[in-house]
C-alpha cells in the first residue's frame, strides 16, 4: 500500500528559509576536499606538498631520469586521490543533511534521529556501531505525521518480505545514507549485512538511502537479499523505492526541489574544489 501524499512545499525556483543551512551542511563537507594532498605511500597525515613531492622524486635517480618529478604528475596524483575524497565527503555531507531533515520534518531531537548499537568483542569492551538516521514511530509528536510515517513503514514490509509475525513489533526504520554505491568492497557489504541483522534485532527496518541512482546492480541485489529496503535517487516512483518520493511524500520535504533551487551554488562549490585539486600547486 502506498502512503498518502503530504503537503508539497513551494515551487523549485523559490528560495526557502532553510536552504542556506541545508546547503552549508553539504558544502562544508565538500570544502574539506580542497585541502587534500597525496601521501605517495609515506603515510603522512597531511600528505606532501608539491615541493616535498619533488624533493622526494628528484632524490630517486630513476624517477628523476624519466621525469616523474613533474608538477603535472603531482597534479595527477592529487586529482586521483581528490576524486575519491569528493565522493566520500559528498556522502558525509548527505548524512548530515538527512539527519537534520529527520529532526526538522518529524520533530525529533538529534538523539532521537540517531541510532547506535553495541556488539560484543571477546575479551574486550563492546564495540559501538552506528547508522546515519533513525525514525522511531513513538518519538514523532504530531499525530498526523506519525500516522503518515507509520503507513510508509507498513508499506516496506512487503518490499523486504518481512514475516507477518514480526510486523506488529517493528518500531520504525534506521537509515544508512550514501551519495551512491559503486564500490564492490566486500568488507563494507559484510558490515552492512551485519547492520541489517542488528537493525531487525532491535525492531527497525534497515533502509539504504541513496541520493543518486548510482549503485552496482550486483551490490543492490545483495542488499535487498539481506532485507535492506533500497531507496535510490529517482525523482519519481513509489516511496518504498525512490529517495526523493520518500522525502516529499513521507517526510513532507521536497529534497529534489532543494537541490534544483541550489544547483548553481553546488556546481560553483564543486568547481572551486576541482580547480584546486587539478592545479599543480
């Protein structure tokens, strides 16, 4: 069953009061990338400057002979590592944004919108793990909002093939937020499958919340088989499949409209970061 439509915000071209705050959450994470410096296997926390890189490569006879001490080589390393940094930091910014949205739209505190759990470690203190967001139905103060979210949670049961005897005990949903998922890192996947098991053990439906449509098909299949609800960055479709439909019709906030309104600002911010990373200084 699909959830009822929530009130839609104003049109995409009109700036809204929260735009600056939400924009800064993502932009702050992206700006970290501009300070990226390649490490060249030296393990220095801050990475090497161009001068340090050239000093190291010029001290290596072979690298010096073939010209690997070129500033363009430094720029290539910076761009390669910086690209990974951009994807990572964009994901972090999206985590901050979604966590704030859950608070603002559902009337939750920062603590209520967060979720962590402990796992036993033999001979050591339990290890604390966390996901990026949480909705506990009992924490939502507004009755109509609570009813709308509850209807959505119940709509997820068929998607994740949840056993009927378990459904009445579900407390809400927990969210792992990412900008996209192209990696086939088995360690990350195994950790997320464990997260899903712990989510269900704590009576939450686990939701993989992607801002883009970028996910490897094999990875997507593995997550859905582990009973994650997969939301991807399509702008239309059911709220149990589309990230932006979920935000609009369940949370009551047009997140796609926010990105459309602020697209020029985001493009300018990223352009500045890329210009810095691609420079040889």
